[in-house]
C-alpha cells in the first residue's frame, strides 16, 4: 500500500512541476502585449483598442468618473469621441503571478486632443492595468485604472 502511495505522490509531484510558469518569460510577453495594445490605440483609436484587449467583464476606473463595468459599456462610452483624441501610453513595468494567471502593467500615458478653439492640447497621466491570461494563452485587461499627472518633461 505504501508503495502505491509513493508512486502516486511522485506522479502528482511530476505533474505539478511540469506546470510551473516561467514568470520571466510571461512578464516579457505581458509587457509586449501592453506595448501592442498602446500601438493599436494610436493606429485604430482607443475605443477599438480597448474593445480588442479588454475582457468581456472588464472594469474601468477612470479618473474623476464613476466605474464602468463590462466591455460593451466601456466601448460605448469611448467610441463616440474616438475621432477627437489620440490616447497613447508607454508601459514601464510588468509583473506576473507565479501561477501565470494574473499580471499587471503600469506606465504613463498622453492624451492629445483639440480644445473648443481647435487648438492642440495634451494631458498626461499614469495607469495600472490588471491582466488575466485567457484560455487561448492571450493576455487581456480585466481592470483599467488611470489618473492625471503633470507633464513628465517638466
């Protein structure tokens, strides 16, 4: 009986070891995904980028506004003004849980737009995104948090 128990224990140990996550590789993948997300925003508009990179049940915590629940609500809130601004960001850091299922990125963003007089304006901020790894292996944002900051060049 002890022999079978030891064999089972070794088998379980081997399975658990084979599923270890290389967090260094996953951090690099997550950071690259956030870089691609930012480029998608510049090329296609922020609403389209968020529609592509957020989970269906995402939560957005915009600065100075109420939380927005769900991808559809986030997209609808952003899409009407999409042509009036360019949202770009620079990911600075990524971290991934040892399980490989969750991670976060943070960085700085700039929002370029025209004021009511048609003059170019720019505002700045920082963000934190919490990501979930999907069943297909892709990373998607589950929580998007941002707030204003001073111009980083000043």
